[in-house]
C-alpha cells in the first residue's frame, strides 16, 4: 500500500488518527516500535510479568524479551513509565478518562475549552467513556473521606472547582457474575464486561476468550486499532522503529521544509525500510517525538523542540485502617478528587508488589526521620520488621495517588545524548527534569489534603512515600502547541510551524491539563488533528 499518511506510533493517539482518517477513505500506514501482544496469551496479570523493567511484557524495549530494554539518559528522573507495543502505554493505564480542568485550558491554550468539547464527545462515545456507578470497597471508603471533609460531589465531566466524583473510565460496564465466580477463569460469552479483577495496570485480558472489541479496558489495541483495520485502508506494522523523517527544504518565505516520508528499522531483523508520504504524524510520545524530530535534523529555529517537559509529579499517601479495604478488588481507580490550581488525587488499587514499593521501596527519606507538623505518621522508606509488619496489612490499606499540576520550565527537556554512544536506532534521548518550587508546593498541598481525606475516612495511621528520584508518568509538553513559533512547535491543530505536512498527535503537544490524566485530552486533540489533515491536506 502506498500511504497517504504515515503515523509513527500506535499508542494512545496514533490509532485515533488512523481510524479517523481511514474512515474517510484515507490510506494510512502506522509504524509501531514495539510488538503486537495477544491479550489472552501475553497478559498474565502477574505484576512482575507485566511491569518488570528488564523483561516485563509492558516495558520500553523490543519484542524479543531476551534483549535489553532501550536506553535513555536520565537526569533527575527515576522510572520513566512508557510501554512499547500496539496500544502503547494505554496497555498499562488505569483507563481513567477525565477531561482537562477548564481553567487550565481557557486563556492558556491556543483554543478554548468549548472548542475541545465536541472532540471529547467523539472519543467518549467511541471508546466508550462512562461514569462508574458502583464503587468498590476502597473507592467507597475514599468517597466517605471526601464527604467527611466537606468536598462537594460533582458528577459533571467538566471540572472548574474543587470536587470529588466517581470516575469517568474507558472500561466496559461491570459484568454480571455470581459471587463465587473467578474473574481469572470465567469466559466470554458467559460473562461480558469488566470483571473487577483489580489488574488494569497489568494489561486487560478479560473477559477471557472475548474478541478484541469486547475486552473490558478500552486501550487502543482493542478499540481504535480494530476499528481502523476494519476499514480496509489501514495497515499497522509492529516492531518498526522510526529512525528519521525524510524531508526537503522549501524556497520562499513560508515553511522552510516539507516531509516526504519516513525511514524505519525492523527491530527483529535489523533491516531498514523507507516509505514515501506527503503527510507524517508523530505520535511517539513526549520523549520519542522530540527524539525523532532532532535525529531527523528537522528545522528547529527557536530551539523549541523538546523544551518544557512537564508531567504530573506523582506521590503516594497511604492510610492504614482497622477494617477490610480489599485494595486489589475492583477497577484500579473508581473515584477521584480534583483541585484546579493544584492537581488531583484518586484511590489507587495497587497489587502487593507495587504496594511494597510505595511503602518500603521508593521514598526519599526513611521512617526514622521526624515528620514534624505534617499530617502523616511516617514518610519515606521502611525496612526490617516494621516494614514487614505494615506490608502484611496490605488488605487493610487505601493508597491515594497524587497527580500534581506541574509548572513548565524550559530547562526541563528532551534532547539527544551526544556524549553517549548511539543505539541501533541512532542517538539516544537525554531526559532532564527538576521540579520547580511551585510544583513541589502544589505536590505537598495535595499530599496534606490526601492525608486529611484518609484521616476523615478513619485511617489510624498515614504514610507518605515522598518518591525520590521522581517517578515520570503523564509526560507532556515537549512538542507544545501554541500560536507563537518561538515558544511552540505546532499550532492548535497539531500542524508544525516549520515543516509542511508534519503533524504531532500525542501528549507532547499539551501545554498542561491541570493534573487530570492526559490521555482523553490528547485523544480528543488527535481527532481534531485528523480533521485538519483530511480537510486541508488531502482534499
């Protein structure tokens, strides 16, 4: 197939663009660096099988798990959460699908919140995204704490003031099963929908034996990808790592360059390929999109590419209770609390391995350090018998995940590590991140508010992790959209200021969403970008 459009990346947003365009008769080729996993065969629901940094099925690395993961140079960053494979990091995500906070869009973005709403609605209807109706035990306990401190409930999809709500999740409705049914073995079509198994973060194979379109968690590999392929005008090539964008200089006073295709490498055979196309869409994420741009030596007149890396500066606050909480039962997250200006936090249903990391493995201090006037009893890492004793209380704990409205800074960035040897795909990326004082203050505020919610819910003891170095997820901003080419890479439609035919459609274009999980917003913008490609470049 000679494509009209090449999309680089089959993660959270590339398949959205592919489906929207292929549905309009456009021929689309999607290149994905990672493998194509079979949910029934490759997703065991065991934490280390999925999340192991070196051989886990959801790591950032080649499909051959005997080979090492792909390298990054990290300065200030600890774990970078990114998944290689068809579906990308949506294979791992909780499927929490909130809209951006209204104040973080209006007057800060090159478009208004109202402009986004119809695009939100298209994605919400397709996936679908629906509000949770029946809270699991952990989430009901979280709701009790929110109500006890006077935080109002807001069932609207729009967030403009502090509130809590049952989540809007991209997960099929909860299945009807008997209490004795084992969600790990009960098969489709005897059950259809979410089995509340508690393992969203390990990838969702449920219901067992269901066709892709009926898997409960609506990662793109089971939603947008099958829909794009069903058009007959989309081809997806896994294990295809894009190494450069092919382009040529343009004369005159307009854009200085235009794309003409993509060069990519088969990660299994090492063979290199080229494909010609008048339109290229980068959907590789906030690290790989700037890496690909810089490796291709595309115009970067104002040094804007890779700048202003933001994330959601996460942390964890855990309450220990004198009652059963069952944190491993239910969708991983079913209730959240939002605080425009600060960020958000939600009930997080971790498995035992992740819980051990939160309580005893990742903090920047130790339990022996005094906590002063802070509202938690313990902070940082524990060890020995004290840690083991608390780990045994796992089933009576509720952990809140803090997601901070991060302040952008131009020195937080992705660049090429010229002082390191390249890998088989070219120069490796250097990721530099240091939270600003404002971001740290917001994170502390949210941690204190989270402790208040846990105390109000009846926690007898509270622990704050205080992650150091930072855990990087919800990466955004490195290919920022804006009207000013001196401070942004693409316009409000995702079209590059300096390269004709070049678009970016992933979280890297986001100037910030206020602490809300960014996937839905990036997908809404991806539908908007697909509209621009179809209307302006292919008609």
